C-alpha cells in the first residue's frame, strides 16, 4: 500500500492546481509543439497527455506543430541538402512537397495520440478553410522559395472545432492569393493563431530552459519578463541566435493581446503542467507589465 504521506502529497498537488484550473477555465491556450520533444516517443506522449489534461480540466487547447527535423531527414533521404537563410528553410517546389507530406504525417500522428486518450481532435493545415493566408517571405531581400509570411488568419474553422469540443491540431502550411501552398515558420504560425483567437496563453516548447541574460550561465534564467525588460534585452544585445526571432514573436503576441507567453523546455517531462498548475512554474513567462502578475509569477519574479 502507498504510504499516507505520499497520498497526502498528491492531494496537496491537486489543491495547489485548483486556483489555476479555475482561472483558466474555458480559456484558449495555444501550444507550439516542436524541437526534441517531437522526436522522443516518451516525451511526445507526455506532451500529448498534458494537452489532453488541459482539455479535460476545462481549458481550450490548440496545438500548432512544427516538423523541421523530420523534414530535413526526408530531404536528405532524397539526396538533397537542407539550406537555411536566417533560420528559414530555403524551399523549392520539391522541398515544399516533402514539407507538406511530412507535416501531414506528423499532424495525423498527433491526432491519433490524442484520440487514443479519449479526447476528440481534428488535424488541419492552414490551407483548410483558408485559415492561414500568406505572401512570399524574403530573408534579407533574398528569395528563399515557398516560405510564407502570414498576412491574415481566418479563425472560423478553429473556433468551430473548439465550439464542438475538438482540439485543433494545426500544421503550418498556408495559401497565397493565387492559392499556392507555402511553408510557414511554426513559431510565426503559433503567434498569429494565438493573436487571432484571443488566446489567454501561448506556450513554446523548445530545446532550452527559457530566456537567459547570459546563456553560458544557467543561474541567469529569467522567470518573468515584461515587455519593457524584453525590449531592453534585445536592444542591449543580450539576446542572440535562434532566441532573437522567438523572443520577438513572443513580444508581438503579447502586444497583439495574448495575456501570457511561456518559453518552456519541452525536454522536461510534463513541462506544461508544471508551468500552468504549480506555484513555482518553470521556464520564462513574458507578459505586458508587472501589474498583472499572478501570485506564482510574483514569487518567481522575486526569486
């Protein structure tokens, strides 16, 4: 029989989660799913379990997923080399076909995993219902092929799925004005979707623990970051590499009306539950200003 102290600890965990469950009941939350958490089967299952639990306790989760590493694998198998400019994949017609094939497979696998847990899900791409409308995106003026910059989000289909108790699972493919398909950076897609549907939270599952003032020093993790502080970090050159566009996306999402954006380490088991439902939380939370801090965020900000 399980010791009583362990049973009581589980009960305390549930009680700790109660105010957050109440606070986010019926609120829309977008999870951008990508990175190493997509490649490890155990981590993948834990992420899907977390999302299913969010749904079952009354939230309205939406998944926007990537698949870049899987795309690179298939491009390589076809005898080609993946090329990137400013972090964006150069996408010719053949690569576009591979991307759409791979993202479609990833999309339906995620739906299958959610359905297996007894929760309803529907997989779509931005092509469905003209959900993601795009124009050609350039990298420093360079033509990088079928890479799309989102110009408009039509949230009708997403909201219809949510209203009918489904979890929307969205692949980042969009259509331009001439109905040509374009690959979209998944971070860009997640931010655009979260802004369009008025999400309460947007969570990025990444391969890092969060935002650091000094990436070489793990003790400089920033738990809570206001827009003012984020702008200063970027202006003063503390943020670089792949974190720079990600943090810019986070800032844009908050400015667009998303209450909170979280950068989480997707390699940590149940990172979504730890961030959403515990007093300590993990990762970095980006929000407009300190006047809207929750109690757990105040504790994190105070260290």
